[in-house]
């Protein structure tokens, strides 16, 4: 038959999500030849974003016989989550009740960015973390993000504090295979309680004393991972395979 071209892409139903967040999932644009395979691939990508209850892609005739208009109809859904939980640990200096909560937004300001803020703690522990991911770094299909965290533990005679961060990048090889690179760095600090004097009989091990003497510690590492993912829905999966290898 006659070759058809995409006159324009019309997006409807996205009250919150920006147009470009939807358009960038298409490997076809205005003026390109109509390609059903690429359009179905884009539809699958949009569904995998988990921003929409429903995604429909249809065509209507364009202004010329050899042109078509792609119509993308979406039904948005809530992309924010709030969770809170409580627990109780036994044994050790940090035993006792604890509580934790987190706020997650998968489509921040309709820009497709991911953010998560978590906080928790108990009688002798406190944890805070923040994560951010930009799925299209520099306008390319490269995910870039960072995580920062602070962890404090109080023991009978000393306390520890860890402050760390991770910078990560994800690059797709195919639609189902991607590689991930991350750089991790953390500083650990240890401090004796003011009322603890080892010379006066404070019961603390030599290993802990050595660690305190050498504090703060700086640790860093680089990790490389390969991910294979054919899961149809990461939140409510029905079929597919997910495999992750990290070094």
C-alpha cells in the first residue's frame, strides 16, 4: 500500500503529566514514516512508566492522503505513595520499638522524575534518606540519579554515625536489557560517650576502641550491574523475568 507519514502526535488526557514525558517514549516523530512496530513499542513503554491507568494509541487521517495523526489517549493515576510502619527488635544495644515512614512520588511535578524521602528510628537509632532519579538525563534515554543517607546508632558506651551518598547511571542496551553504573561513598564516625573512660573500667572492647581511634573512616566503591527485565508490571506482575547481576 501507499507509505504513510506521521503528520503530528496528539496527546489527550494528560492533565498533570507534561507532553514531552509522553512524546519522548516514541521513536517516531512528526514527519517520520508510520511504523506500527515502533508505535506498539512506545505504548508498552508508556504502560511500563506506571503513570497511567490506561494508554491507547490510535490513528486518524491527516490533512493529506499519505499522512496520519497519532492520537495518544491516557488516563492518569495517582503516582504518589505514603507509607508508615512500626516494629520491635530484640537483643543488642539498639533493641526496642521503632517506626519508619516514607513519601514517594514517581512522576514529580509531571516531569517523570522519581523522588523518595524516608525517615525512621527507635530508642537508639535514626535513619534518614533521600533519592532522586531523572530518567532522561541530558535529553537522552539515560537514567541518572543520586541517593543520600544518614544513619546514627547509639550503644551503651559509644555511638556511630554514617553519612553516605551514591551517584548512579542506567543505560539501556535493548528494551529489556540495561547496564547500571554506581559510585558509592560513605563516612563513618565513632565517638565514646562522655561518661565512658576505658581506664576507669568502662566495659568496651579493644576492637571498638581501635575503631574509635581511627575514626572517621571513608569508604568508597564502584559497582557495575546488568539488568534483564521483561516484567509486564513491576507493581503487580503477571508475567516476565527479572534478573540482576552486580559486581
